[in-house]
C-alpha cells in the first residue's frame, strides 16, 4: 500500500497498444480541490489532454454517508469513462478514494490512480512525533486511514480533525471571494486543542481542497509547522502509468460540472489559469 497514492494494478504494457493519442486523462473531484492535483499533472505531462470533472451537484462529499459517496463516484465515473474513453482516471479526492476506490476498480477497465492521506511522508518528516491530519469528516473516520496510521505512523501520534469549513473556504477562494478567517482559525485550533496538539509540527492536508488555503493555514498554525499532501506523488504515479504513451491535444482542455444552472462567472478566469478553457455541464 502506498502512503498517499493508490494506483491501478493493471500492467502498462497491456494497455499501450490500444491508447489513442487524443485519449484524455480524467481527473475527478467533488469540486475544485482536484485542481491542486491537476496543476502537478500538467507539470509532469504538459502535452496530455485533460478533462477535469467536478461533481458540484454532490459537493460536499465530506458530510455525506459512505453509501451516498460510493454511489455518486461509481455512477459518475462509469458514465464518464464510457463517454470520454480516458486512458487513465485519477480520483483527485481523498474522500472518494478512501471510500470508493476498490469498488470503482472492480468495474472500470481503465487504470485508476487514487488519492489517500499522505501519512507516510508526514511520519518521516515529523521531529516531535505529533502529526495533525485535516480531512473531511467522511475521510477521517475511514478504516483506510486507520490502516495507513498503523502501517506508517506506529509510534507517532496522529491527531485527526474533520474540517468541512476548509472545503467551503477553498471553494470561495476559487470563486474569487474572500476567505473567512474564522473557518481557518477554527480548523487549526481544533487540532491544537487536542491532547499533545501543541506539539504538532507536521500537518497532512488530507483533502485536495486544502492546499488551496495552505497559506492561510500556515498563518493560523504559526511558524514551525510543515504541510504535506500527495499532489506531486500522484502526478508522478500518473506519469509512470502512462509512460511511453503518445499525446495529441486537438482541442483546448475542458472542465465538467455536474448539476444545473449558471456556473459562477468567476470560475472561468480561475479555470483558464489551470488550462481549462471550456466549461460544460455534465
Ligand atoms: N476534495 C475532497 C477530498 O479530497 C472532498 C471535499 C468535499 O467534497 O467534502 O476529500
């Protein structure tokens, strides 16, 4: 088991023969959090054609039940892979990955890279032995996280906090709205106030939305705290699983949002910054 990435067991060699050069990489999240992963995937694979899919009709995942999340993720990825024929799917969402990765792999015939909390690198980095973990409420209660803790952080202290306010803050920031400092302060204090919380020197950002507000979190935690997340490692894994494949981007990349109605105009500018020039409803 990897610490911050879960990748498909499929052999790259067996998939090489049938890859169409225009076939995209599909990145999936509940909202804009997966853009933090997209940024790293672009650096690793600048010529790859990418579809960014956000289940905005289901956002937030973190306050939903396991069954609700699994149904949305499996249903949407099934429909999306049929329609867009991606060469690889990256579930750029810790909540979706820790709950639904196994079942999605059971049914989809495409390599799938998941995102799981970066506990292993955090355990290697901490000097005090006390690690904070900020995720969604759904993620922090997963047995998957217990397993990562037992495997990689035995002998350390891992303090968890489910922080839905940070998802809200990150979404607001992407819409160009001011971030409510109370949401950030609350998340930092919730970890600091747990037993041994004052000794935290490393914080795992176990939700892909949270790196979008890392600067704000750094200020709230104060000096001496480092943050770790999986985006770079995930991008490396995507590159590894697609090594040797050809890319030909024929059209500008697009972002898909589930649900109805007008999308906030402010998104367009931000998404263009990530190379997503077309915005569509799915
Ligand atoms: N970005 C998601 C994650 O990594 C979850 C945000 C949400 O929908 O609650 O867990």
